[in-house]
């Protein structure tokens, strides 16, 4: 006998068990080999400037019913005065978190169309989430649609496809929209944060603040009649409420786009409804209110 030495098979089983635990916990992306405190300003700044882990090449976001987003020709960019901004974005990571927020505000204001906004976001280096995401998840649906749905951040399926709400919660959202006579192509769908946080973790307050100017500009350019916030984080970020979703859902708010005021409502996130099916009756009431608001705003909407 050789004593109490652990056999190679036992060590391999331990590794397999650890990997299974990581997968169950939602850990599926390697950031760096050494731990970092992502809440410290200096680490946030270094994460934005550090060389990213190799990821699959990003593909341009697709908007259903619309052509693929692309940068305008160089001459056209120069003529509009936004070419320098678009050209300067890649590789120009802000030095501090405050600089990143200011850079986001400046960049978002420079977009005159949704296509330009998507191109600017694709080249923006101020959010550390871009380094760990597979693709930019900009939008889906039809720009100019009467209703816009906004969630918090993409998940794994969305990160792989580059489109919001295409996983299990997205399939449920499609069925909920269909119940009031809406197809995905009748709507415009986005997230507050357009890059997936590693392991589907909650975006940090700083990450949300960096991305906020972009979703605000996106809403302004999409110009819907009704804005639907899916879940508490989206409602708190866009509407400004500090109450829980159960107190916020079903209530109408006024959202100022910068050009005009539009009606906004919060409802339960489809991911929550997958975990709590009995809450679907509450979401159904909210969707009936959305249907009535659309009918009042545009008489040609489904009734």
C-alpha cells in the first residue's frame, strides 16, 4: 500500500465536479487569471484599457425588417461632422470611469440615426463589458414602431446571436406580444446595457451609467409612442422610480425623450415569469393596457 495518496481518477473527478458547479452557477467566461475588485475605480479603468481576452469576431447587429447597420461612407461622415468621432472611438479607452461616462454622453449625442448610433457603440471602448462579450446586442424589430420594449442586459443566447430577447425569455415575450396582436416586426426591442455581463451577472451601477446615454439616445431616435420597461432595473434606470416592480408595474409614467413626451409603463420581465408562472396574470393586465394605449395613439394599431 502506498498510504493515503489520492488517485489520479479522484483528482479528475474533483475537477469535473468543480467545472459542473461553475456551469450551474452561470460561470462560463474567463476574464483574467488573477482576481480583481471590479468595484474599485482604478480596477475599472484598468479593465477598460487592458488587452481583452480573444473572442469571436463581432458581427453587425441586425434589425428585423431593416438593412444591416453599417458606417456611412467616409466622405459622408466628414460632410456631417461626425466622421472624426466615429473614427476616434476604436482603441480610445477613457482613462477613468468619469471620463467613460462623459465619453458615452458625447458619443451618443453624435448619432443622428440609429445606424450611426450602432456604429458608434460598436467602436466605443469605454465599457469593460465589451471586452468580455461576444457581440454587441443593439436592437431587433422595426425602427419607428409604435412600441419599444427595453430590458436590462443580454443573456447568453442574445450574446451569441447579437440580438435582444432571443432565448427562453425572448420566446415568452414573443408569445405575450402575439396575445395582443403584435409581432416582433411590429415592435422595437433593446436593452439598457448592450453587452452581456459575464455569467449573466447584474450590471454594476457604473456599467449602467456608462451605457445610459446610448439607450436614451436610442429611445429618442426610435421615437415610439409607448415605452415598455421589462423588469425593475430597466424601469428604475429609465423612469427613475425607486420602488419595486410589483409597485411600479401597470402604472403609467411620462418619459421625456428630449424631443417630446411619451407614455411609459413597467411590467414584469419574461425571465421572472418563467420562474413565477402565476405572475403571468399580472403581466397580462399590463399588456392589455399597452394594447389600449397603442390603439389610442395610433388608430390603425391592433384592437
